[in-house]
């Protein structure tokens, strides 16, 4: 009985060992893996305010030089007016019915003019001028003169040359005018003791003038100036009635005027 159980016991042990070995092939003891180590979240710094860039202030450029004498378009029309005292040179009475030769002395007179012209560029301009240049006769030796005067209405074409000074508002100028004048003699009584003439008579004579001065630009289109003008006419003859006519003649006037002028440009 014991001998029979022994082999059985051996067989059972072998079978159990084989089963255990086979089971070990199918089951593996799990290996513990530690949890992953996560990196700590970064600590974000609070936002930093960045000021906008500071720009250097613009440099203060000096104001541009204003040259008023440079016309915006280089050419254009203008109008000019002037007024001032006029100093007459001593004249001469050349006719009083017949030949005469008496000096004529004038009081200080008045000159006024107006011109409308066109500037071709900043330097050359052409205009037409009219106005008044007249004075009372102070005395005529050998004659009596009661409220006698001579006046001229010039009708002249002028050429003016301007010479602007760079970077300033100063414009010197000079010019020449030629044409004619309506000469008017007016008297309440011019007499040689024998004949007396009264009233107003006129004559048309040749005339010319030369002038120079300086203008100061008040704005690009307005200027105020002061100038000198020399004005001269041909001899004049005034015919009075009755018939036959009675001629009163004067040597042409020679005047020196100082004028304050105002000019407006339109361009």
C-alpha cells in the first residue's frame, strides 16, 4: 500500500510542478512604476508697462525769408496814386498880345497823380499816368496878376525799372515818362496896364518827366513809397478874345515834386 502511494505522489508532484511553471509563464508580477514627475508650472511675471518711445522735439526752424519783391506769378496789373508838394522853377511870360519877356514867379504848388500799369516781371513795368500839377502865380514884374494860376494835366506813358533789395521789403525804382499835357491858365485879371485878360483858357503841349524813389512793401501786394519827380512841358499859348485873338504865352513849366505814393498790385 505504501509502495503504491509513493509513485502516485511523485507523479502528482511532477504534475503540480509543471502546472506551476506553466502558470508562472502566463503571469508576471506587475512592476510598480512611480508616478511621472511633472515640472512645476512657470511663474509668470506681471505685465510690465512699456512707455511709448519719446520722440525728440522738432527743431525750431527759422522762419523763411520773405522776399516780397518776387511776384507770385512774376507779372500783373497794378494801380498807383501819389500826392505831394510841387516846386515850380521861375518861368517866363513870352507873349502878351505881342512879344513879352517878363519873369514869372510861382508859389509852392500841388502835384497829384494816378497811374494804371502792368508789371512784366519784378523789374520792368509800363503804365499810363494822369493827374494834376499846378501852382498860383505869385507875381509877374511889369504886370498885375489877380488870382492867376497855371495847371497841367499830364498824359504820360511811363517805363519804370525796379531794383528790389534781396531779403528785404525795400524796392528802389527809377523811370521816365513821355507824352503830353493839357495846360490850363486861369486868371481873374492879368494886365500890363493897358490890356487885361480874364478867364480860363487851355492848350495842349508836349511833356515829359523823370522820377525816382523807393517803395516799402507793406504786404506782398501793397507798398508805400516816397519819390521825386521832375516834370517839364513845352511852351504854351492861351488865346483870349476879342477878335483878333489876344495871345498870352508862357515858357514851359519846370517842376520838382516830392510825392508820397501808394501802390496796389493785382496778381
